[in-house]
C-alpha cells in the first residue's frame, strides 16, 4: 500500500483501533461523516470549491421545517465568505484544489496548491469548533500552544512535492474557528525534521510487514465505531482499585 499522512498518523495513535485501521487503510472502508465533519467539508467546498474525490456535501445540512436554512448552515456560509475575503487580503491565489499526488511509496491529497504573494506554496484549509486558545497539548484538534501540534501532515506533503519536483515548497495552514477567529500559520520545516520524517516512513514500512491487528478493547471507543466488528468491547471495562 502507498502511505498517506492519515494512515501513518493513525497507525501510531494508541487510541486508534488497529482493526479499524486495517479496515480503513487496507480494505478501503469509508465511514459516514459525522455532523462536525460535514460542517468542515461544506466550509471547505464553499471556500475553495471542492473536497477530496470531488464529492459535494452542500445540501447535507438539514433545513428547517419551513425549508429555510438553519443557523448552523447560515453561519458556515458567512464564515466561508469571510474566508474568501481573508485569502484575497493575504494575497493567496488558489491554483489547484485537492490534487492527488503519488510517488513510488506515498500518496497525498493536499487541500490546495497556491501562490502566496506570488510564490508557489502548499496550503491546508481548516475549519474548527475549538476555541482560539484551546491547547494542542490536551486536544489534538486545537490550534493553541502550537509547540504541541502534530505537523506530520505538512512534512508529508512537502516531502511528496520534493520527490515529484525536487523543490521544497513552503507550507501554510489557514485555520478558521467557528466563532470567527483566524490563524495563518507558516510551517518552517528544518532538515532535521524532514530527516526524522523520512526515518519514520521507513520504520512504518518495516512495522507494516509484521502487522497483526488487535482490537483496542476500549468500550468508550468501540461504542462509537461504525464498523461491523465481532471483536468490539460491548460493555465498560472494570477498573479495580485497592484501598
């Protein structure tokens, strides 16, 4: 299999079930998006014109009984318009949306290939319901305390573009909070970080050869899983405390 950034990241995530990993990344199973995921996908589609695989999610947010759009959808529309203005103000021009990149061993789908002030770059667009100061230390989806953030996504796409074109491109995150906050983040990748990532890719290839998936045995995780699995934990585990 070719390595995606999401497959690599979740493979080493202790809270990601190995059986689910195999189902998603080996067998190609795709779960139904949650309401939060749909909000992000609608925002992305409205802002840059497309989502991965060119699927459209506009119209999936339920309307009110009278047929009008809900406040949830209206807020996303307003934020998308604000996002497009912000991109113009930042001198960001989108050249290509959701390209599929492949090398001999890697695969990736960056949100957009852009120019920033006339210079070619890679951009990932984010929509989040987290607060501006929520810490990455406690919530991996947050965008505060960036020293704790996992930036392997940026490393993956920069490495891919280099393998394809022998050019290191700048990488940016443009993050919009549901409540209206914005962060424009430039990820300055060092040679050491890229060398570490290349080593991780080799480690993953070796670990995958001996991969024998096991159930996660965590009721809180299993009960939310949409995969039809005979090895799920059906009830809370007992925690024994001696006093």
